[in-house]
């Protein structure tokens, strides 16, 4: 999940402590995704941690652009030149943080996805149900 750390939008990841140890020094690949469903838009950040390149560890988190707080986070991320991931174990004990580049092309892509999500939300109107849309996302996307 995303949260504010000062002026930055940071990602908090709750992961088994055994897995976290392998993440230190491992490269991270990520992509922003937008699902446009009958129930509304779903904005997703999907990350692969390449601790084992044959079997990377996948993480995903979602933003609901209909919620003011999530929209503010998404908009901040369109200007932020880095993503910071704070890893916590399953008891929410802090383990370590990893900072990765969030380059101009990724930020521009995110800005486009936010715009498209807001347009889709306007089209869906009162029928928007983010939890239903997220369920549709889970059913449509296979990893």
C-alpha cells in the first residue's frame, strides 16, 4: 500500500521475513497498469523483485482514483523521481527500505493512466464500484 512519508509517496510491503532477506541488492522491475472495467477503473503498480530471476517475487498494490487520498498519491507519483519500498515482516516489523528510480517515461505513462482512469470513472458515473472493479482486475489479470 502507498502512504505519505513527508512529501513523498512510499510503498509499504508486508512480506515474510525469509523472503525479505533475499531482496537486499536484488534488482526491481515494475510497471503501471490500468484496468478499465464496467465497475470502474483500477490503477495498479506491479513489481517483480529479481531475487531469483527464474522465479521473481511479485508484489502489486492498487490505487482508487475516485478516492481523494489515492488520487493525491497517484498525482504525487507522476512527479516523483524515485519509488521507495519499505519492507516489513508479517508482524509489521520494519526490515529495510529500497529506493529505485522512477524515470520520466514511467512518470509520463502514469500521468496518462491517471488521466484515462479519471475519464473512465466519469463514464461509469454512479455505477462505479471500485471493489467490484478490483475483483474484475483479479479475474482478468494472470501473473
